[in-house]
């Protein structure tokens, strides 16, 4: 095994490198809590993301910090660790062909009908608000539609609830949507933009762990975006998550997964509508 130098952090805090044994413990805990499997090459990423938190807690080693967050440890600290470790890469109108299909195939003829949409791994909310802009444009700002965004990370959901983003995040928003649904920040918020109140009132955010039983209050949906999340699960976890999420679809509802994902091996009663888009019969 190659030895690494201690990680030097600000204020003279010295942290010994994460051992393979420590990584294995974190790897097993994260998989049990979130369903995400960290490959061995992710050890440097994991240790780097946790390092500042260890310093803030005055903890000198990864083994000592693991004892804080393991089963029977501090539940709040465990959630902080999950927030730090889970990957939340996202941006507005990511994988735009899905939004094209939504406008061209799913929404026509639905004006005036109640529509419920779930963004099932919404991270900091960009996907949820992209969906909201698309529905508002097609169905009207006052239509009977609603978006529910969920994530396992309470940290990113706090950002989602505010709807406030750096201006550079607006790059992929179509110009007419940007003008209609986003407000340019001034004063202390110069360089930011805010999703309009009219759009935000259609969007609700919830903390949901997809590998646990889904909360019944979520209800049923006409459309679910489950994108770029099942790729992190092993085959058994993927099957259980897809079956659980698909059960929330109304007859005729759509389930959308990421372009790098498929439902191969997930025995659910869904028909392919388009590549990566599946429809529940009915």
C-alpha cells in the first residue's frame, strides 16, 4: 500500500490520511443509508469532502469521526456527512430532449387538467424549476399543476427552497424563460437571479430517501423524473427503487430516467415511449 502524506488544513490542523479500513467502513455505511456505492477510486474524494468537517468538530481522525456518525451516533451529524458526500451535480434544462418530449408529447391537450410531477432526485432544485417553467409555459401560470422535488440532502434542498442562484447558472435557461420566470438580483444579490414567486408557489420540496419506503403523503404522479441517480445503485437497489417509484405513477403516467441509464433488469410494467422515457399502461 502506498503511504500518503498527512493532509494539512488551515489553522495548523493536521489530519492523517484515510486508511483503507476506514474507507471500507464509510463505504458500507453510505451504501446502507443512501444506496450509493463508492468505488475504491473515490477514497480521495470522500476524505477531501469530510476533512473540513473533521476540523470543525475538532476530530483528529476519520475513525474517530466515523464513531460519531455510525448507527447509535449523532443523527444530525450523520445527515451533515451525507450532505457533504452525496454528489449533487445538476443544472437547468439538463438533457434537453426530455423537456422537448414533455412539451411535444406529454403536455398537449392537458390544459386545465390537474397535473402532479415529481423530480425525484432534485438536488438544488434546477430540475424542478426547469419542469415548472415548461409547465407554466404550456399550461399557464395559474393552471392546476404542481411540482414536488425531493432529495436525500437537506443542504441542497435549502438552496432549492430559496430559488436563488448565481447568474452563471442561468446559461442553459431559454432566453424567453429567463426573462419571464427569473428576476435579476440587485444590491447584496448582484450577480444572482431569483425564480419568481409566481413560479415558486407551484413547487414544493421534501427530504426523501429513495431506498426507504416512500412517504404516503407524496401521493401519485402523472410524471416522474428519476434521472442520473439509479446509475449509482447496485442492481438489487436499482430494481427496488424503480419499482417503488413506478408504483407512484398514475395510469398513463411517464417515468423519465437519465440518458446514461435504462430500466433493463428492473421488472416493472412500463412501456418505452421514447428512449429513456417509459409509460405506465392505462
